[in-house]
C-alpha cells in the first residue's frame, strides 16, 4: 500500500503525511526531501542554481524510484508533482497507490503561506498578501485539474490535523 498525498503548497501534505504514517506504523517519505538528499542542496537552490525544468526532471525521476520500493509507505508529493511530466499517469496506473488530494481554500492557503513563503521558490518574491492570494487563485485553478483526479478528495479547510488523519484512517482501512 502506498498512500500518496497531493495538494497545493501549504495544504498540509507534510504535516498530515507525518502523523498519518506514524499512526499507521508506516514509513514516511517526503518527495521534496528525497530530492534535496540526492541533489545535496535545498529546493530553492536547485531552482536558482539549476532551473525549474531541471527540478521537474529530478522530481519525476525520484517519484518513479520511490514508487519502485517494495514496501508500504505514506508519501507526500511536492505541490506541483501531479501536474508535470507523466507523474499523474504513473500514480494512477500503480495499483498499490491511493492518491489523496488535501483540498484547502485559497484564503486559507494565502493565510498559511504568507508567513512561510521564503522557502518556497515559486512564491518567495511575491510582496503582498493580496498579490499572493491572486497568484494562488490562478495557479490553483490550473492545478486543480490534476489534483481533482485523485482517488480521494478531502476538503480540509476547516479541519484540525488530528481530524484529517482520523478521517483518512477510516477511509483507508
Ligand atoms: N489542518 C491544519 N490546521 C492548521 N494548520 C495546518 C494544518 N495543516 C497544515 N498546517 C500548517 O500549515 C503550514 C503548511 O503545512 P505543510 O508544511 O504541512 O504543507 P505542505 O503541503 O507540506 O506544503 P509544501 O508543499 O510547501 O511542502 C504549516 O505551518 C502547518 O503547520
Ligand atoms: O508547488 C510547487 O510547484 C512546488 C512545491 C514544493 O513542494 C516544491 O516541490 C517546489 O518548491 C515546487
Ligand atoms: Mg511539505
């Protein structure tokens, strides 16, 4: 079993993934961290010193390698993972994978991301909260097409972490 979490930046993939894995006694893998380990530098450095295209190629490569591992795990994808290359198809065709979309409103995402944007290269340079909200609204509109093809869609906008994990456990078991 591979429980794979997707969603926009700040949607809670890392927080939910870590807690869900620990409650299910499964290994937890963060795709972004795997890429950083292999590349020996932060994602923001990969973007600035190489390029986004280089990052997307690595992301796709690392995803395929992680999915080859013969054990059950919880995997948190990067915010853009299902939207590039043939990543979504690879996930959908893998019978072991349950893909879950953690849906969060634009307002909530803006709220969370404005204080945490420095580590996220796609939004790091956006100067005001209004501009960030406008960016997220457009970006999420484009990306939702991919996210919405998940096996399970959970609107977590008003949910606490423990509530999200409890619902996911119930749906998955
Ligand atoms: N359900 C929740 N309720 C309140 N705060 C939350 C919830 N889920 C996540 N957060 C907070 O929102 C922020 C972003 O969460 P997290 O880092 O888990 O998102 P992410 O999807 O992994 O983001 P990224 O794609 O950028 O890695 C963190 O500060 C986290 O503590
Ligand atoms: O939404 C995105 O495209 C990204 C999200 C992060 O998780 C990282 O994968 C990277 O910063 C790109
Ligand atoms: Mg994360």
